[in-house]
């Protein structure tokens, strides 16, 4: 019986959010160490990572989430056009991906990386592109993909495909996924009050649509959907019977605890 999990490494967890292209290498290493231990227990792991400062800052400045805007110029920017910015963000994402891949490989894992701009088009949870590529029969092979700028088949020409949309389709379409785990930065899960005001007691252990939550959505720097998008896509996945959990990725042992059915701190999204 195959056991498979999908883990999203949030961009705010694995990068310094407000400094262009700086990765939190130690956090990535600790996450990869847990992934390695799980593969030794025959768990198949699919990793989807976010962008953080490798993606959001330039994408926001060049309004890449809005698609092609005729004659957009930014005085004093090293990029001359949106089209150049698309190429640069894709390159920056490949750079972040290579950091994640190198950390996984340092634990002896085989890694298959799937940059979305090479196989996916269109946006949202029904984007185009087969997710069969994430199937594997060998738990020592870890598949990795990430939020990216992809081509869009209409007048927008391109747009941002979030890792949160990728995890939704992968969890729903690749067989035997038992859990989808969002590893986030700076919070233990979903909170009832804004993170800056929260105490230990404000963690929501189980979320269903009637439970109110607060989350920080830094719409000034975030071109995708923040916590609201995770909850929305997570809820979609939970409805198919897959366990969906939000944890603090600075404590990656919580990922292992979920898989090993031990106790852990975080939020479960109920169907
Ligand atoms: C965003 O992907 C991709 C780009 C901005 C290029 P995500 O939505 O998965 O990223 P995070 O987790 O919010 O950083």
C-alpha cells in the first residue's frame, strides 16, 4: 500500500520576505532532513515550494499577476519590460528551486524537479498540464515543483500560478495522497486574531467554514492569495477525504508527527 504526502514549503518560511532572493538555507535543510526520514519509512513525498522574495517582489513591481499590460515601463529598473521581468522571475525561481534540490540531494535523495513554466499553462486550481509526472514507484525519489510565472492562453499572455493551486491539483489527482501539509513561516497554524496579537490560546486546532480566522495577507508584497488561498484550496482538498494540515515549518518535526499519527501543534482543515 503506497503512502504519499504533499508538503508545501511556504515562501515566507524558506526566504527572507523583504530582501530580494535571500533563502533561509538552514530552515530548508531542516525541512529536507524530515523529508528524508519520512522517505526512509517508505512515505512518498511531493514538495511544492513557494516564492517568497525570489518571486513576489519583482512580480509585484511589474504587475505580472495582472498579465500583459501594454507599454508598462518602470523608470530606473534594471528590467526594461514585463516580458524581461517574466524571464527574470522564472530564473529567480529556478535559483530558489536549485537551493531546495541541493539540500534534498545532500541527504542522498534522488530529486525530480518540474518547473511549471515548462509543463503548466493557465491559472487557478484547474490550470492545464498533466500531474502524472509526480507519480513515482520509488519513495527515495522526491518530486519538487513551485509557484511560477506560466503562460496563459488568453489576452493576459502570462500570469502567476501559485504553489497553493499546484498542491490542490496534485493532492486530488495523484493517487494515494493521505495528507497535504502547509509548512508556514512564523505562525503555528490558523489564528483567531492577527499574528502580532496572538497568544498560544489563539490557535485554531480545527477549522471549518463557520470558524472565523485572521491572517496576515501582505497584499503590498504578495501577488498570490496569502492565507485565504491556502484555506480555500485546503478546504477543496479536505472534501475528498485527504487530511489537510497547517503547521509551523520552523518545527518540521510536526510534519513527521502528522504522518506518524503522533500529537502535534497546528490546524486541521475539516471537510
Ligand atoms: C508564487 O507562488 C509564485 C511567484 C510569485 C512567482 P506561491 O503563491 O506558492 O508563493 P508563496 O508561498 O506565497 O511565497
